[in-house]
């Protein structure tokens, strides 16, 4: 049961990290938001950034290049939360296994 939860958590966290990394790279390279793919990435990662919105400045350079510190922070925050949840599942699973013997 806990292995399934750990695997599911790992999968979800990997998808979140990949999407946020893609967003960061697309923003910093000044990708055209009118492109269907770029727009899809921006729209689907926006809810992930909501808790961190306006926490950091978002400097931009002429030509549309944007350094989104919020996305960078979200990458680290979600990775940290995923790590904490994985450790919590490990502790609970270890506790369960200790009681079943």
C-alpha cells in the first residue's frame, strides 16, 4: 500500500517538476505565448505558482525574456514538500511494519 503511495507521489512530483522547469526555460528564452504548446505549459503551471504569486520580482529583458524567480522558488518548494511527504510515508510504513512483526 505505501509503496503504491510513494510511487504515485514520485510520479506526481516528477510531472510537477518537469512542467515547472519547462515553464522556467520557456520564459527565460522568451517563448511566444501564442504558441499552443507554450500556452498550454503556462496555463497548466499557473495554478502551481498561485501560492507563491508576487513573492518575488519578475525581471524581464527587452525582447520578452523573463526571469521568473517565482517559478524557481516553486521548483524548490515542491521538491522539498515531495521529499518531506516521501519521508513521512517511509516513517509511517516503517512504523506499520514494526507493529506487524
